[in-house]
C-alpha cells in the first residue's frame, strides 16, 4: 500500500488551521505590525527541516495562547481512557493545546480490520461517556460527551492495511 505523507500532513495542517482559526482576534490584530512600530508578533510557525515536524504558536488579543505540534515523531499523549490501538503505527500526530483545551489528531496504520479498530475505540469512547454513531461507506464512529469532549474515529481498508484517523478534542474555543 502506498501511503501519502503529503496527504497526512495536509489533513494535520487543515485540523490545526481550523483549531488556530478559532482562537479569536481579528485580521487587524495580526496585520500591519512592523519592526519599527513596537508591536509584538502574535504567533510563530516553524518546520524542522531534519524531522519534518511542524510547530505553531498563536496568542490572540485577550492573551490566550494556542500551540500546535504536528509530525510523525511528536510524542503521543491521549486523554485519560484512550490509547493507541495495539500494534498500530502512528504515521502522524497533531496536538493542539489552548489553556485547558486539547485536540489530538492521530493518523494510524494497522493490520487489524476497520471493524476491529472501531470496536476498540467504541469501547473507549463509551467508557468516557461519549455517545457513538456509525454511518457512511467508511467505517466511522463519533460523538460528544456531556463534558464537551468530541470524539471521532474513521478507518478504511486497502489491501492488507487499515488506515485510520482518531480525533479527540475538548475545551478549544
């Protein structure tokens, strides 16, 4: 199976852009600052040429800072009660943090079937109080808990490999 690292990065960047775009602030807040006017930059963005890891930091007008790290080697730290599927390989990990808020987006590959992986994550989601749904031609479950935790898991199978994406978020504005 051919895996597209570009597609994984694009998905991660899209998720991070959505998360960072919700950080508040207007276009005027981040535009028009020049080195001579004393304005401080509100954010930074960096790609490590050696590892390919991407990191970003943004502080909005009220001082709320949002950080993002994305890459294959970013350490995986899922919320309590969730774990990487046994034997799965993490092909990309995007982590967005804002105050008490967190979004984790994992891309996984496994020899397991989509149904096996969905069952594994359904059990974890239900134990976390998340109501799950199943829909569409792609094997997918998703839902939201009473505490605002959002959860989605999708899996597709091609040849002998299942490609999956796990997203868990809570508290991002």
